[in-house]
């Protein structure tokens, strides 16, 4: 009887050793940051909550972090003389403790910014001079505060208009200050931290018309001697858009300006277009996951081929249980755009990115 119990115990321990490790959140899988160590840093956008939720995954796979919202004006500088660094500090501390690079995001953007920035006491738009003074104060304070900690800044986000008939976006920043806002933002960010790499960041830069506008803008800045070091292609992609060829053309075109390129907000929605009338609430269909994996595979082929120009690739999130695409553009439509699933296990897309050697 005693021997039978011992034998059973022995078998149980053996089974645990052999199979127990199988999958507790993919502990035995290759580490993305290791697989890509000769290519580029692998990043994720995070919040003070997700650095706790995804603690293990982050430490294992990622070596670059971007605060998803915590450095945006409305959070870091909500009122004229109030700066709140706490939420972003949590992320920066976590990153530095774990030897990760930090991308600061973002200094000039038309969204998630309080309206006081553009207004006087009476609610009228301020002059260009006043707006530039406010911008300078903000940049010197925020970039200065993170000097030595934040290595890369998305200085200006989404300034270019989607309307082919206009160049800069129809937003208070540019209505009041024009292109000088962009020039000064880069100059002051450089003044506040001469070691930081400074980026222009935008979406749809794979599309020829917008790609050309961004190219023209950056070319002008470079010709004027403005310190700009890179362009961020956001990379919020869909099952049918863009093609790898479009991406490669953009990378080459921007690289010809002598700047670096990063994919800064990568995710691949499992929907075919932004407003597809479907909702895979419980389970993503197998064929969609396969298609998504194929897209990730082809994107990373392009990225690896162009590694000399690429200084980082950042996912906009970590695992499918937390993604902004559940709320945008269709609120409540569940999406599965990342390479780890809702249980933090690797998806087919993960394996396509990792198995190339
Ligand atoms: C844009 C911004 C990001 C983020 C995403 C949506 O791409 O650059 O900061 O807000 O939208 O989450």
C-alpha cells in the first residue's frame, strides 16, 4: 500500500515536471527581444495598470516601452500650472529597472489636450506668440524632467491633414501657429534634452499622398537644420491594408532623408475594414487569425530586410485582453489585434514573427 502511494506520488511529480511547465503564460517560448536582438528593440504601449497585469510578458519579451496616455498633455499638464508626472513615472521606473528603452509620447497633438492651452481668459483663441510661449514652457518642463530617462520623443503627432487639398490639419495648433509650431517643438525638445532622438509620428504614412506630404515636411525641416531624427509610422493595420510593398516603399522613401524609421503603434485588427459589420465577441474565427498571422509574417519580413533603417518596432498593447480597438472605431466590438491572446498565450502571429531563422 505504502509503495503504491509512493509510486503514485513519484508519477505525479514526473507528470508535473514533464507537462506542468507546458504553458503557464508561455514560459518556455522564445523571448521576442532576444530573437530580435540583432534587428531592433521590440516595444509595447503600456499603462500603470498593464505593467502589473502583463509584468511577466513584458519583462520577457520587450525592451522598449511607450506610455499609452500618461505623457499626453491632458494627463501630464492638465491645468496651466499643474504638472502630474506620477502616472508616467510608474512606467518609466518599471522600464528603467528592467533595462528597457522609453519612448515619450507625445508633445504636440490635437487630441487629449485641454482647451485652455489655446484660449485666453475670455475664451478667445490666443495669439501665436502666447501659444508658442505655452508650448516652450511645456516642452522644457516635460522633456527636461525626463532627461536621461526618455531616449526617444514623438515630438509632433498627426499634424498632416488627410484632406488632399490642405497640408496641415485643421486644428488650433496649426490654425494659430502654422508650421512654426512644428519647427519650434523640435528645436525646444532638442534644447531640453540634446541626447534624445526626436520623431515625427503619424498614421496612413503607407498611403502615397500622405507619405509624400510627410516626406515634404521632414525634408523642409531637415533643410532648415531643425533637429529631427526619425519618423514614426503608427501601424494600425487591418486584414486588407496596407500591403507590405506600400510599407517598404515608405520606409525607403523616409530613409532616403537620412532619418530613422520606427513602427510606433503596431496592431493588426482582425476586421477587414474599420467598420466591417461583424463582431467576434467570444472567439476570433480561425481563418482570420491565420490571415492575421500571415500579415504579421510579411510585415516583419519587410522590417528585417530594412533593419538598417529601423530603430524600433512597438506594439500598441501587449495581449488581446486589453486593446483600444475594443472601443474604436466601433465601441464594444471585440478585436484581437496583438500577438498574444486574451490569456496571454502566443498566437500564430507570434510564431510567424519568431520562426524565421
Ligand atoms: C493615435 C495616438 C495614440 C493613441 C492611438 C489610439 O494613434 O498616437 O497615442 O491614442 O491613437 O489608442
